[in-house]
C-alpha cells in the first residue's frame, strides 16, 4: 500500500490540486479519486481496508507510524511537498514569517553575517589557507564544500564560520541541534535541510556546532536513530564534496573529537571535508598582540562614539542622566576645551601598549596556566572582555577624578591626569574575572590533551593547528 504524506493543506482540501502536484513530481501513481484513496483515515478504517484486501492510497498529513503503530512498514511512504517547501499556503495566509517556519520545520536559523575576517585577528595559518581556497574558487577550480574545526572552548570555532560567511557573501545558517533532534523524524529532516539549501540560488554556510552530540557520541546512547543520522550525513557530505551542490559550505565543530575519531573515523576522512583545523590558544608573541590590538581599537571606537552621542545631547540642551558627564561637559565648555581632548585622554592612553599588557598578565597569572609557555592564557573572547573592562575602568577612573576635581580640566591638555598604572587596573580585573584556564583547568586540559593525543608519536596530525 502507498501512503502519501502531505504538508500542503490545499492538497488535502482539493484532490484535483493534489493530482496536479503528483504529475509535476512525475510520480508513477494512478489518478487519485475518492474511490481509490483514504483521506486522513482512522486506524480502524485502515485495518478494515487491509482485512478486505482492497488496497487504497492513504492521503494524510501524518506519517503512518503515528496512526497505525508498528505496522507502518507495510506502506510505501511518499512525501508530497509544496513547490515552495517548507512554506505552505497556510503560512502565507497567516502571514507567518519565513524565519519562524524554517526554525520550526527544519531547525534552521538563517541570518545575515554581522562579522567578516576583518573582525578576526590572529589565526594567520587559517586566513592564508582560506584565501588560497577562495582564489581557487574564483578561478572555478574548486568549491569550498566542507570545513571541520575542533579546539578549546572560546577559540573561535563557530565565530570563524560566521566570519567566513560574511567575508564571502554567503548567508549564515545555524542548525539548532536541540530543536532539530526533537523533530518527529530527524533522519528525514536531514534530507529536508540539505534539499532546501541546495535548491536555493544564493550561497550558504551551514554550521552544525558540537556535531558529536548529533551522533550521540557522548556515551549517552548508541541507538539505531543515531546510526541512521550518521549515515544520512555521510551521504550528503559526499554528494556536496563531489560537486552536487556548489552553493553550500558545510562547517562542523566539535569539542570532544576523540570520540568522533574513535567511533566514527569515516566522518573525517578525505572526501568529506576540504580542511580540518585544531584551534588552539593564541600565541604570546604573535596572535595574542594582534587580537588585543584589534579589540582595543574596536572598544576605543565604541567609547568615542558613546561620548560623542552624549555630548550631542548636551549641546542640544538635554539634561544628562550622568551627573559626572554633565559636570565635565560644563567645565570643558567653560574652559573652552574641545571634547576631542577628553576623548583622546580616554582612548589613546599610552599605558595601554599591548605587549606591556600581555607581559603584565603573564606576570600576574601566567604561572597558573596549563598551556605551553608560547600560548597566552586568554582565548579571543576572553581578550575582548578583558580589553572592554580595562577601558571602561580607565574611563570611570578618569571621569571620577575630573568630577571630584582631583585633577584640573587643563591637565587634560598635557595628559598629566594621574591615573593608576595599567598593571594595577589589570590586576584588579584578572583576579575578579579570571579566564577559563584558571577557573576550569580540568575541562580545558582535557580539550588540549585531545590535540596532543591525536598527533602523538611520529604520526602526521590530521588537523592543521591554528592559534
């Protein structure tokens, strides 16, 4: 018997419309009529039809297992999708936005990337490698089809995927793994996800974060469903790698790569991914200064912008919420000192030399880090947070001194404002909010150990290290 699974409500209302769709799909089915179909039947109606040996085509929005239970394997199941799948006429009628439909039906979140590689410092090896592949892609000699990344928490695995999408003009797509695995039929949904994305005219980056959880390699289960999901994923990755879809780049990340290599080594063999990377901590002499410089520049611009906005409000005669700024702007106007002088003293403090800051941090907590000496104790997101807190702390200290008249406004012109040395500000911050290497050394140590275990002995490491 044949069971047609219908997702478009219009097909259930008008059999003629369903027949037209069947012809469009070139399915080898007889013309559907009231006599040869069972429309959304009960289990009793199906059982009766089987007993009487009068096979009919079941037309239902449900899959057979949800209606007849274990006996569903006697049916040949055919999905009849609307031309604009996963969107239906009902979605349009109710004016449900596409993002909601994609999230609920496929577990996808599609967004315009907010960052590019300009927002990702360090990682020189990764940048050079990707640029080479992009040049080959522009020449028509390759498509970047798959990238696999593992590494320490906060090293920038998923962030890289978004930067890659932004730099290459691709849409950024995240598979909401928890929602995806809760769907009625995840194995079928994998087909739906890839078919939908590959049929689009625009280019996409599909990110599956912590993909080992999709295959349940954390020891929680080894069931048939996870094996089916794994098999489906291998099939689609092979098809994409072989050039069956040149608009999709698949990016997978993992935190526990040991389980993946031990239990599913075929997932990371050649022919699945173009490159495999291990993202380590930034190096003290190269990546760390570059990352800190980038975030210092960004945060300085943010502070400058914020002060300018408040000053514009002040010039319009608005009463500021900040008593300190109100007083300082009044004093600057009285002394005829330009606002840029205040901004300059906050954002271009000569104490904030990145190499000096890194040296201070290494002296404060470097003895407690679990990485090798050449690696910094902070990951890029931790560096970003640290820099933000340092500049905010410095801005607060400077405005407090001006407000309390501990320094004169005229001192802003010479920079003689007597703020604390940078090492004291850093000491206050690093001990108040220490990095993960200090607060979670066992977890970070395990993640670092994976990389060492993979390349131990004389074996060539399958992953290229990035720092």
